[in-house]
C-alpha cells in the first residue's frame, strides 16, 4: 500500500493516475491537513510518496519525476519500455513534462501570487503565455505522427501534460493547443483511471 500526499488538482494528480494504471492501492492525504508538512518534505511541495519495504522500513520519496520513474521501474507496465531508444525517449518525455512544461505553468501561479501591479502582471502573463504556447507547439509537432508522446498508448508524460493543461483556465491567459494536442489531452483526461483519481480527490475533500 502506498500513501500519497497530494494537493487537489496539483501535479500529484498525475502520480495518483499512474498508481491506478499500475493497479497499486493508494491512500491519499491532503498536505493541507498535515500540521507540519515540511517535516515530511522540507520543500513543502507535493507529491510525496510513502511505502514500506520488505524489512518494514518506511520509504519516503519526493520529486514527481523521480517518484514516477521509481513506480514505473518497480511495477510491470507498458508505459516505460525495458531498454533501448524507446526507453530513453519515454524518460525524455517525462522530464520534458516535469522539468520544462511544469515550471512554465508554475510562472502563472507565481505571477498571480506575487505581482500586484496590474500592468506589470499583464505583461508577465503575456510573456509566460508565449513561453507555454511555444512548448505546446513542440508537443503538437511530436504528435503529428503518433497519438501520444510515446506512440499508440498514453504514457506517463501524456498524463502529466493532461494535468498541467487543466491549470490554464484559472488565469487570464489564452493557451493555444493544436488539434493533435487537444485530441491527446481529451483522450487522457477521459481515461477511467484519470476520472477515478479526480473522483478520489473530491471524495477526500468531502470527508
């Protein structure tokens, strides 16, 4: 059994989806309900994944991409090839999503929380949006020959991107998504385990 510390609709949602895809039971804890969450993760961010090893020792894992790669390496799946160039590409796609697209969206949250001057804020939003749209254009090109970043089936990177894409509607920005990208995102967001993860967060919030 895994324990996942999460924040509603945050990037931890992707970790939960992947756990469901791997058929791994998971217990959810909202980080906002933990009095001293920084004792668990000094950075104060989610996801954080906890489980016990064969010797009953508690393992705490932090950083989304590292957690996802650990899960994919630990459980049988088709999302991460065993070897070769296809494996390298899958890892590359995960890192693009986590280390490139995620920070680009993170700028929107920073602008909203830390820039109060209206003109300065609008200029910052425009610059951030331009960068995000440039990254989605890269995704659109990659999807011109295949349905998902890794080929014919959704992978971890597609799931990550599908979570991030939900964030744009919370800001006064116009995110431009190509036809191929919209098709991919829609397919991932309608996956049974994506919907299951969303529902689990709602149930947890209502508890």
